[in-house]
């Protein structure tokens, strides 16, 4: 089930058309190769997901729910004279809107709830150096609940 959930999350992230998202953090010892993995033309725009937490609830009941929490990391080149921070924050909104448009991940999951919170949650937004490029970085999380 984990691979199906991961694929469904990636499909929604990539449907927002703000960059390319991967099922894992990509790495290369060569910074130019690493930069190319996340590039959209001349700029970095993309990210990855990582399973952060998995919790089985009600394991002795007739219906068991597994809650998966994923970290979602989004990077985009910093271009001050093009108001890149504003564009980046709008892209974060687009990502959240994509999940609002498919809250059950094509009927694969029960919901995207974490307590009273729902959908993609922004935890941190800050500038970082990535492959020698100053970038905006958003660290978000998404919890999905799957019953069986």
C-alpha cells in the first residue's frame, strides 16, 4: 500500500505544474548533475517526498487504519528581481489546491487529516543554498489515512 500512496501523492504534486517531484531525495556527488535533476530549464523547481511517520491505529478492531505522514520538500531558484518569493508562495498554494481537488487521492485513501489539520501543511519556508544556487525551500507535511 505504501508504494501506491507514494505514487498517488506524486501524481497530485506533479499535477500542480510547479516543478518535478520525486519519490525520494535525489543525490549526486557532482553538483551540476544534482542541479540538473531538479532543473526546469534554467531554474531549479521541484522537490521530493520522504516517509516521516507510519502509525497503525486500532490493530485489533475489524477495521484498521494506517496513518502515513510524508515530508514534502519543494525547492525553487531565488530570483529577486522577478519577485520569486511571491511566485514561490503562490506555487505552494497551487500544491495545496491540487490536494484539495483530489482529497482522497483517486479514492485510494480515507482522508488527508492530521487531527484538526487537513491537506498539505507548511512547516517552514526559508532560503537555502542548493547545488550552488540560492533557492527558496518549503518544508511541508501531508498525512494520509488508509483503512483496511
